[in-house]
């Protein structure tokens, strides 16, 4: 449980199109209504330097980078994001809500793209050394999630380009991460009406003592 003046770091994870951005905004509103200062951010990105790296990672053809190069780019973006956005906000006592963090690297680059999980965890320990207080893993059928992404459109569809089977593997990886670390992670049914999903998320956050 977090004290009233302590910063809180909450991440939202899941396959592409799981609804993380929508639910992050709803959760931010709930924290604001409870009187907390809230920072909404995302990965890759969340700081000027990391946003520059984001464009390299999420745009273009699926095969433009090797999995190992992706890992290094994500880690560089995360380090800049941590230094310039996350750590200062937490030190100031804010609630930091982040759309993706290291669990996405574990799912996408390790489970999905074949990088050794040990390599991901070693880089995280060496250069990030900060885990979320709570990770909400939004679980949804990848076919439904891809349909949401197609309806959303936009140019940031590089990882969707790996196809349905890749997304199915990601879902399994995220579920495994949540099951392996139940003290930090909450698995959220993200199917159906966004209001119902938001209610499940709020209940999970309140259950951990971060919302009244």
C-alpha cells in the first residue's frame, strides 16, 4: 500500500489493441478524482529522446530490425524515459501510469522474437533497476485486439504486421508473466464493454490499496 505522499508506479500491459491507452485514461481520471497528481506516459516514448526512438521501433516493415537491436533500442528509450519522466514524477509523489514497460520487452523480444530472457533481465537490472508497484495485464483474444487496431488505423502498426500467430504467442507470454508474479501483476479480462473493463481495473487497483 502506498502512503498519501508516496509516488505510485502502475503499468498497463497486453497485446496490441488490448485497450491499454483507453483504460489508462480512465484510470488516470479515477486517481485525479481521488485527489492524486497523475502523469500519463507510454513506452517506447514518454520523453523527447525516447519518442525519437519510438518512431524507429513502431513504424516501418516488421523485419527492419533484428530482435537484439530492438532490445537495445527499447532499453535506451526506457532509460531516457526513466531519467526524465518516471523517476522525477515518482520523487514528487505523483501517480505514474505507463502504457507498457519492461514486461512488453519480455513478451515481445524474448518470448515473441527469441531473445534470451536472461539478456532482457540483465539489461533491465543494469540500466533500469525499477519495477512497477502494480502491473495490470489486459487479457483479450488477439483476433479481437487486431480488429480493434485495424479500426484505429495509423502508421504505428509494425508489430501488428507480424500477424495473428505472433499476437497469440504474446498473449500467452503476458499471461505467464502475470501468473509468475501475482504480487505485482493483476490479470484483467479486457474483453467487451470499456466501462466494464474499467470497473475491473479499478477494483484491482483498489484491492491493492492504491485507490479508495
